[in-house]
């Protein structure tokens, strides 16, 4: 987390509290989640894990979308968007958490690739700030991935707290790009579908294949969804005149 925080600080300086920008809420919210997850006992009921994730996602989502509640949405529209986005955030975080315990290398490769793709997408959409925040996240993902893999090999188990950072910040930046930049909804959906590709090795027809084939299937899915999302974002980007 320190690497991500340092990256954000280098880009825009330390955000005020309460933050005036979406990236500030992502920094404070993910920091609290990483700390809480790191202090959590190693063995705990799955229901409590999901309850903690739901609390973190719901709180951060409401804070992130405050301008939309105030100026754009009616009560019903805001409720529907919040519910749909909350389910999407939980699906991505849950998929990464489930896959990391079985295929840690594949999972962290996918997270790294999708983070780089997110940075490119929000840059195409016109937000250098969100793009730079995604690059800062990519650096933290690399460090967390190394720690996760070392812990899994040396201790026999991998802690869950490294996943709290990308599990919150990645969908948070994508959501910010969707509402506060020009990321098309279809591109955001394709990126989310690519992030869920870590679950493909658990499909019956993929599970029977060798490890290189399983990895190839996942990377092919990520490449196709990411390329399609970037292409659509580029096709919808406003033309710039100088």
C-alpha cells in the first residue's frame, strides 16, 4: 500500500481529508481496508470475509459517487446504479480472492495486465489523473504479487490482505472513469469481464487441460476482452482539434 500511496502523492500530492476528488477516497478507503485485512486473523469464517468486503465496497462506493447522487441521479436511479456497481465490485474482488489461492501466478499476472489496460483506457477517455493513479496501482500490484507468492511458498498459505488494494482500487478507478471521464459503459463491462477471466481454469473443460494450456486460455480471454474494450473506447473518444 505504501507504494501506491507514494505514487499518488508523487502525482498530485497528498489528498486533503475529506478528499475533493475520487482518487482521494480510493486512497483512504483502500488503506483502511488493507490495514483491517492485515490485522484480521488468518482463519475466519467465509461469511465474515464477505461481510467485511461488502462493508468496504459499499462505503467506498457511496463516497465515490457523492457528486452523482447530488447532481445527476434521482433516488431510484442512484439505488440501481449503486447496487449494480456493488455487485460488480464484489464479483471482481471475490474472483481474484478465490483464484489467488489456487493459481496465484495466473491471478497476479491477470491483475497486473488489467491494471495496465485500465490505465490505457482512462487515458484514452481523457483522464490523465486516473491513468496515473492506475500506474501507481500497477507498481503496488507488482510488489504485492511478489510478497503474495513468497508467502504462499515459504509459509504454506498466502495472506488475503494484498488483494484488498487491487480489489478496491481497480474497480474504483474504473467506476471513476465511467462517471467522471469518458469511459464507455461497454468498455468498462469488457474490462470487468476480462478481470473475471481468472475463474476460467475452474471450468470443467479447462480444468482437464495442462497448466500451460489453462494459462493460455486465461491470457487469451484477457487479451481479447482488453483489446475490444480499448478499441471501443478509442472509437468513442471525442476528436481533439488544435
